[in-house]
C-alpha cells in the first residue's frame, strides 16, 4: 500500500531523517569547534584595549602608568638626517621602568592597530622597547594603551615612534628616559 505524501496529508509533520550513510564524524565536530574558538580568541586579542591610564602612578609591581598627549603635536616622518634641526615638540619624559603608557595620538590619526616604539635613532634600527595596542576613538581623540619595558634603557634622549599597522606610517617624537 502506498503511504500518503506530506502534500496529500497536511496533518502529518515533516521531519528530517538522516540517510543511513550520514554520520557525524567526531573530527568534523572538533574541527568546527576549533575554528569557532580560534576566531573568538583572534577577535578578542585584536579588539582588546586596556582601560585608560591616569597621571604617572607607581604600582605595587614596580610598574608606572603615564600619559603622553600628542593631539596637538606636529608630526615628523621617519628616516632623514640625524643632524637635522630638533623637532618642534616639547620632550616627553618617562622613567626607566615598566611603563603602562596611554598615548593620545595626533589630530587626524585613525583607529586601528599601532606599535609604539622607543628607539635611539629615527631609523628604528636601535629599538629599546616596543608595545602593541589597538587605538580607539573616544570623543574625537584617538588613543592607544601599551606597556613598554624601559628597565634596560639608560637615561638619555630617545625617540618615541607611533607606527600605524595598516600602512606602516611612522611618526617620531623626542623622548627623555630618566
């Protein structure tokens, strides 16, 4: 006898019945779970920014929190002559320790990944410390939070560089390490 089709019997619910050859492979489920977890971790690392910092404050672990405001700073591109005239910016001072640095980037800076680098020269060949962070726009000011380990930096003059990740645009500012 023929069974009625779902179209001829509207009261009978439709149900998915897997074919006899279909089986959920444990490795396929594990691979899917691994992809979802990996994507979540990647997104969390890319978009995580630590809370903004206050005035320089020493913490219990010997770390210092400092702010650098470059919003109205004149930017100077990298490379060039080391004997050129000094850059038109008041020098910034940081202690020779681990520094949780909150940098307000210059006007017209874009959000996104940035490297903050401390180097002895503007060529970036003698890097003393570097930190990575994701810059965010808050009330028209783009800022980034990084941690720099300046414990091995000898007191003296350095350059603080901001390097935007998407185009490698590098800008240098005078820095004094105490």
